[in-house]
């Protein structure tokens, strides 16, 4: 008998409170660095195993607290905080690292349960986000780090009901996350992200959004993709997991924005449907000069030029910029990144 269960979570809040619509409908945003690198564990059980990820000159070490590593689902808290800050900045309001919000608003915005268990799970997420320690030299918003820090600096329950449910929560973001906000080093996420059941599907979407954007396709080797996801599976098992997700998407069309296929030992991501239509600005994003990448390396020494190129393309798409000279525009982007480091 075929398991007909949808791969998507149910819509837990189909009729949202009109008074909080402006809050919960803020466009979801994720910071580019943790979309690119495996900061969060895919495990749904306490993960006590430290991890290290190396990609060229970039490295990241993630260590758990006694509550375990922060999970992909814990990331919802950061997405919510980043989204609220970006919405405020777009309206001309100032933001700072410490922010206060209603726990209920976060739960609704991220399609989480608002039962007692939902509030307890949020409290657990805050513990893991604060306790997970990161040491990295990865640049976030142009800064380079050689220190240990948590994903959030602190979290405080300002008000709590007699039943133990949180009303007001105050979170202080780490410098690493807040630098991404200040430098607009973020990307828009599909709201369908919060309906994905599997942590691996969420992680794959983040990588597709970061690397593929509106390009016709992004190809990644199976082993490299496994490492980028932070998966502890063997290559054979990881391939099976990817195959199952592709099979489910063919049946349910549940993955947001992108489709995957296996081609030899590579996974190929492509935008879905109308997203796959290349807009006029992207038609001009072809470099005409063979020396452009070499010049980019000179302007932004120490940076991964191909990561910068993907960031630039996504930035152009998000801002709907009409680029007339792709080489010149990209080099100006790299020059700005190089200036941050100096």
C-alpha cells in the first residue's frame, strides 16, 4: 500500500489574526552565510557531535551545548528575526541587535504549533541557538571572524503565563547575524519553506536559493552537496535520500521554486515553472571579457569568486536591477567586497 501522506506540513494557521497579519506576513529572509555553509544539524534528535566544514580558505567549526546543536528547524527563529529587521529597515525604521516580539507571532509566521508543546519547543530552540558555538573565518556582511560566538547572544522570556506559555520574548542577535542584516547580506525565502517536513528538504532549498537563484541551473557534485548539507550519511545513502525527495516532488510538486535531478554523480537544480523564465536583466548577465574573473580576484583577494558571482546574480535578481554591462557591474560589486576586508 502506498503511503499517501503529503510531504508538506499542514497549514496550522489558515485564518490568521488580522491584527498580526502585517507582522506574520513579513517576507522571510535568510542570511547568506548560513545558507551557504552547514551551520545547523539535520537531526531531529539531540546532536552532540561537533563538526568542521572546510571549503577552500573558508572554514567553520560548530560545537554543541548540553542541549545539542541548533537544528534546521531552530533556524526559523533567526529567519523570523531577520525578516522583521529587514521589514523595519525597508520602512525607514532603525533596528538593533536586541528585539522583542510576541512568541505567538513567531509561531504563526513560521507555521509552528501554538499549543503548550509549541511554546516548549520554541524555548528549546532558543537554548540551542544560544548554546551552539561557532568558530569561523567566513565573512558575513564583509567582516572576517576569528572568534567563537553563539547564533544568538541571549534570549529572555519577558512575560510568561501561569500555564508556562511565553508571551513576550527578547532576543539579542549575535554580531555575525546582525552584520548580515546591516549589510543586506540576506536573500528572500519562499513562505513554503516553513511547510517542508524534512530538514534535508529545507537545507536543499536554501542551497538552491543561494546558488541557483534565477539562473537556468546549478550543478553540484553529490559528495560536495552532502557536505554542504551537513549530512552524516554515506554517499550511497545520501543519493537514495535525494532520489526519494525527487520522487516525492514528482508526485506532489511540494518543493518551492526549484526542481532537482540526478545526472551521473551530480545533482542539478533548476527553477520551476515561471521562475525558470530568464528575465531581461538576466539576459545581460553574461561576461564578455575572459579576464573578468581574474580582475575580480584582484579586487577581492581571499574571497571565493564563484560564491561572489552567485551572490551578485541573486542580488541583481532581488533588486530587479537592469544591468547593461555585466563585467563592469560585477567588478564594482567585487571591489566593494574587497574594500570591506581592508
